[in-house]
């Protein structure tokens, strides 16, 4: 625990070195919430509810999606790709560490920092200054677990994307495509409820909604009971397991390529 | 004196940097702090350089060499003093001056990273509006000097450090500049590449009477190339004159590096005292323990035969390993402060 | 005139070489282009989902929004194609490799930007043209030579605005250590430029019209074509806005370049 505290403290200070930069990060996130407020106000101009969601629900949903975004963005795909293309992966492979968990542990500190410094303050501002309400139900109790699982799913996807660098140089294209698909199909930009019904049915079968829609549901859906919450967590756990396994499988195959071709 | 290419008069460059405080609290207070300190990177220097000279501008790391070069090439604005290159203020007339200068910053290529070398040359030809005849003549000369032709179709990023440096130097002469600045051209290169680079520089200076200013912290470079050297330390010029005097003095110096078994605090002082007693105080044998675990014994061979000192040291102390190297830049500077050139 | 020709020749020379070199990574080019397609149509997709539930956005129909977005895509093409190197600026500045741009007898901004041509820009160009035609057809807009001329003029102005906003944000790196948040902020703001500025009121409308004029990237100029009978007076100032903001960006760039002190050794 102590060492984790040291980690958070270290990165906190590192950011502090960048004085103005830090101010801009904070201002940027606040401004983003303000812009969303304007956008969604005008979407809701003259109507009470859209697709069963009130303005308050929808606004909290998309604004907090922004906070989750800063938290689950791991950059692990870029990092891994850089290790592969620069050849420093050789140094990683000789370490007596599991490759996947090695990168995971490197991103955890980053996530903790972003959560404390960016996501949490943005959420607080949202609740205090915009008069937004979240549902004070059991959903809140499950939220921490839901957020951690969301982070793990996001990492597992980034990990797989990063490994594609074994096969192609183009991390920009693949990563952007992933980024867009993840944000579009997960509820990060528009609540899932807004999608046409047929689309919704498909989206619920994909892992992306488990990153945004599930934790946001815990925050905004009225009258959630414990069973529903457990169901949501269960979905996330299944995706974590599946995606982590997929990543490991891909790594085994890809590293065989490395050994044959010499990188 | 109308052949002065560089005129430097009481030139200074100061940087303001933030004083950082310690710890978490300090980091937070730094957010609002305005506590700056001034680094005098170049501090009131003066000299003139004539057309056709090769001048070695040398000094230890952090002495202010690159800062001076950056001012002369118009990258940095002087804080104080006068600086004229070919009669112009480099900073004020950056674009015009660039036409008459060539610059190489060691380790940092100015060629186009992804393009074949020859394409970089062609682009430079266009940038400087070099006519075909001059261009062909120059390339021909380089091909004679160093066989670069084989490299021309390679992208720059695939070249070795030494090959890249040779190409960069070639590129800096393509537009037939009046003056070329070479900042640490031999840094990180092995001996054979170094000597190749030296011969190229010498030839280019001879062929066009190009003025060359060469910074380095390697005495070997200047010994091979320059007749005049300027030594700078902590932003101040501590020597400006013929190289002969310096090599006569330091050419005889060698540093004996020894690894002492069971080294203890104070061993080096005892050794220095013992050497003083044995060879006399005039021999001025300096002993210094370094962080790497080696103990440096600096000897002037004109005064004491190196092997006598070595034998004495080996008899006095349990020695694990021995190396003999030429005197380092830091040592030269120390000796100058101690009055060696007076 | 001679200088202009010199620069054009130089740019063509560097760009063709660069493209040739990049074409060795053909797979990268295609995958990046696909990524760009996704990035470019993401906003359309959001609109599409939204308009599934609402009839109009602040009084603008889906087709009109599509037109504005197409205009936006076209106006960021020059930025993407010719100014993409601003994304590298903070790395060059931090690592000190930026000084090489001081050392040639040509304009520094030109030299710096000529170092990279981002080929993905063609995707925005193609998609922009396609969407513009599609939206015009749905809206029953007709094009003639005069209107095409106006379009060219309008796009010229708005691309200058788009270039200027990001250039100024990138220049923050000359004064601020770790300037990524500034660029990120500029990008976040720019991403709102295909929205009708009428969704904002008071301070923010003023901000996005005069101070950070993203309104001029797409919304105001596209009114010429969408609702020619009620073009706000402001729209006629688009060229002025474009040239003015680029002049400002160039001024900031020059200031930054002159205050940059390098990173030692
Ligand atoms: N941009 C800068 N900001 C602050 N200090 C600098 C900067 N550039 C150089 N310095 C300082 O100026 C001194 C001289 O540096 P430099 O000219 O690079 O030395 P040299 O090239 O001789 O090794 C050093 O102490 C260095 O730390
Ligand atoms: Mg230096």
C-alpha cells in the first residue's frame, strides 16, 4: 500500500513540475462539461424526456462518460507498440515477469492519478455546480467495482491492439479505429438508450458497452436492485476474462513470430 | 583586418531558470513561484576570427561552447555585447546569414530522416539555390574524399552515426559557405571515423579557404586540425592562442588510472604525499579518486618518467588494474587555473 | 514573385520525396486511411443516432447539419495535409531538435511545416466532397460557377481559421513545459465547430465567434449556402477573420521561435 502511495505521489509531483500544463488540464475538462451542457440543453429544448431519459440523466451520463474516458484511457496500445517497433521488447521479455501483467501494473498508477486528479474533480464539479443528480441507490455501492472492471476491459483491448504491432507498423490507424469504435459503440458519446432498438440489441452483446454504459447505468438508472447490479458486474467479469485470455493467446502466437524472425 | 569573419566583443548569454523546491509542498508552491536564478552560460567573452582559420573552441561539458555557436548561428539572441558574423548580426539577419553559413550539431542530423541521402542533398541545393555546376563539383570532391556514393540511396535513418556525420558535414559545405560551425562533430565516434572526419574538414578548409569553428571536448581533434584554440570554461575564455603552447604543455601529461585494492578514505591523500616525498614537490603529481572507483594520478612526463611513478605506486599499494590515458579536458582546465600557461 | 516560385518548387520537391518515402509503408498508409475514415464519420454517426430521437437540433435538420459537417471536413483538409507537423512541435522543442529549423535561409514556418505531409488528409477531402454533394442533393441546393467560387473563398477563409487555432495552441510549447493539455483543449473545442453556434448563448457564443473563432470553421460560412436569405452580417467577414487569425498565428509563432532558448548542450 505504501509503495502505491509513493507511486501516486511521484506522478502527482511529476505533473506539478508542469505548472501551467496542469491548469490547462483542469480547465480543459471543465470546459468540456460546459460545452456538453450546452449541446444537451439544446437537444432537450422543448421536451421533457427522450427515450425514457430526462435531461438530467442524459447530461450526467455523457458528462461522466468524459470522466470515465480519462480514467480508462491507458495508452497501453501505444506503449506496447513502441516497445515492439523500437526493439526494446527484447528487454521486456528477458525480465522474469508476465508480459501482460507487466504492462497492466504500469498503467494502474497512471489510472489512479487520472482518477484522483481529473475524473473525481470533474464529477464533483458536475454534481455541485450543475445541479445534476445521480441515483442514490445500490448502484453506487457497486460503482467502484464496476469502474475497476471497466478499466481492465479497456486495458485488455488496448493490449491486444498493441500486440498487432508484431504484424504491422501502423499503430495510428488501428488505434484510432479502435478508439472510435470504442467510444461510439459504448455510450461514451451518446447514451446507449438513444440508439435504435435493433442496434441496441447488438451493442449489448459487445464488450464496449461494458466500459461506459454499465458503470453509467449504475449511476443514472433509477430503481436498480442488487440482482441487476450483480448481473451488470457479471457481464463485465466475463469480458475481462475473455479479453485477457485472448490477449495472452495472441501474445503466445505473436512472440513465436518474434523468435522465428528475430524481431 | 578587413578579413575578420567573426567579431565577438564582450558577448554574454544568460538563462533564467526556475529554482525548484523540494518535496510535495515545494512542488505546489512552485505552481505560483517566481523565484528564478540566472545561469551565465557565456559570460563576457571577446575574440576575432579571420577568414580561412580553423579554430578549436574547446572546454569541458557545460562550458558554454554550444551556447556560443547558437548565438553565432542566430538561434539565440545574445543577452549582452556585440556579435558580428560576416559583418552582420546573426540574430537580426537570420535568413540572410544562413545563406553564408554551414552548421553541424553533433548527433543531431539536419538531413531528412526518411529520405535517401542524395535527396536531402538535392533539397539543400534547391534551398540554397546552388547552381548545377557548383553542386556537381562539390559532390565530386566529397566522393573523392570519402567514398559516400554507396550510401546515397540509403535513407538517413539507416546510416550509422559516423556515416551520418560524414553526410551532415558534406551537406553543410554544399552551398560553399564562408564559415562553417561544427559542434562536437566527433562525439561518440570511433577512432577510424574520427580520423576520416578530420581529413575531410582539413581538405574542405584548404580547398575553399572556408573558415571553420570546431567545438569539442576531445583534445585529439584540435591537435589534428587547428593552429589556434580558444579554451572556455564556465562561460569565460581562459586561453586564446596558438595550440603549440598547449600541446607542448599537455602533450607531456598522462593520467595513470589505477584501481587500488581495499581503497579507503584518505588513501589518495597518502599516495599524493608519498609521491611528493619520493619525487619532490616540483613534480606536482596530482592524485584524485573518482566516483568510478579508479584513482587518477596525473604526471608530467617532462618532469618525471611515467614508469618510475608507476613502479613506485605498484610497490606502495596493492594495485588491481592499471590504465594510461591522455589528459582530460577537465584536467587541462584545472592546470590552466593553477597557472600552467603563465 | 521569384521567392514565391522558389517556395512552391521547394515544397513540391520535398513533398514528392516524402510521399515516395512513405509509400514504402503501403500497409500503414491504407490502415491509417481506414482509421481516418472512421474518425471522420464518427461525428456523423453521433448526429445520426441523435436525430433518430429528435426532429431538429436548435432548428437545424439532419441534412443541414450534414452539410455543415461536410464543410468542416473540407476546411480542415489543408491543416491535415500541410500543417500536420505542428503535432510534433512539442517533441522537437523539448528534445532540442527544433534548432535545426533556424539554420536555413528560408522562412522557418514554411521549412518546419514542409517536413511532413499527412497523406490521410485525402480521406477527409474525399469524404467531405462526397457528403457535400449528398447533403446538397437532399437539401435541393444547386451549384453554379458563382456559388462554387464563393465556396472556394469560404473554404480558404475557414481553413486559415482552423490552421490558426491549432498553430497558436501548438506554440504554447515555446512557453509552457508539457503543453499537451493546451493542444488537447484546442482540439476539444475545435471538435465543436460542426455544431450550430446557436446552441451556445451569451459568453460562449461570443467566445466562439470572436476569440476562438470556431464558428468560422464551418457554421457561419456554410450559411451562405444553407440559408442565403438570412445570412448574418458576420459571415461576410469570414475572409477577414481567416486572414486576421492567420496573421495572429504567424505573429505568435514568430514570438515563440524568437523566445525559444533550446535545451542546452
Ligand atoms: N536553454 C537553456 N536553459 C537554461 N540553461 C541552459 C540552456 N542552454 C544551456 N544552458 C546552460 O548553459 C551552460 C552551457 O551550456 P552549453 O553551451 O550547452 O555547454 P557545452 O556545449 O560547452 O557543453 C550549461 O550550464 C547549461 O546547463
Ligand atoms: Mg555542447
